[in-house]
């Protein structure tokens, strides 16, 4: 089992796409083990996107992610990191497959609606950065045996 960190970015919240975006992950079978609405601080934004510091899009990215509330989720499942990345779609929405979140709802890279962790190492670090251990809930869904072999 893997856990991955998902952020519905400010454009997703402002455009009233929280529900449709969560539905894509829920319908896929990924289990929500943590979820909250929050206003991201400049400090947290810079920690989360530290790997992009110095790139031309870094300052606009910090401005974007702090510009309105976000919904943060920890999702669990087998190969959850790759599954979630595929459901999110390519970084540039024009290149994202139809049916993916970015492919269905996005137009431009700087307004691409969702973040998803890209590796087991980053997923573990990001879940720990955004959630207290007590905010992550272990539970079994009655439907799990119909989703997981
Ligand atoms: P990812 O979100 O698909 O993992 P990354 O390359 O990790 O993509 O970039 C992080 C975020 O930075 C992107 O989701 C996007 O919001 C923003 N970003 C990346 N490249 C560009 C760019 O060329 N222009 C503007 N924003 C960008
Ligand atoms: Mg990334």
C-alpha cells in the first residue's frame, strides 16, 4: 500500500471543482485517509515547492498556491502515487489525456488544478509536511474487497 499527497489548488476551489476532482479519485478506488481545507502560508508553499526554487515559474507558483484556499488530501491504495498521477494527467493540461483531471478541466500549466506526489520518497515527505499523524485515519471500507484483489 502507498499513500500520496494531493492538493486541489486554488483554481480548483474557486471554480467549484472540489467535488468533481474528489470524485475522480474516489471513483478510481483510491481511499481518502486525510482531508482538509486550508489557506497555505508562504512558508509552507516554499517548503512544499523547494525543489523548484530558482526556476522562472517559482515565484508565480508560490503566488498561485497561496492565492485562495486549497483542499489537501492523503490518498491510499496499491501504487497510489502512479494511479493518482495518471488520474491527474500531464503537467501541461493541453498534453493531459481526456478523462484526466487536467485533461478535462484545465487549459494552462500555471492553472493546472491539482498537485500529486511524484515518488515514494516525496510522497512520504509531503504527507508528513501537510498532515499531523493524528489527522490520518486508518479504516476499511465495506467496498474494499470489490476494488482490491
Ligand atoms: P507536476 O505538478 O505535474 O508534478 P512540476 O514539474 O512538479 O509538475 O511543477 C510543479 C508545478 O509548477 C506545476 O504543477 C505547475 O503548477 C507549475 N509549473 C511547472 N512548470 C511550469 C511552467 O513552465 N510555467 C508555469 N508554471 C509551471
Ligand atoms: Mg511535481
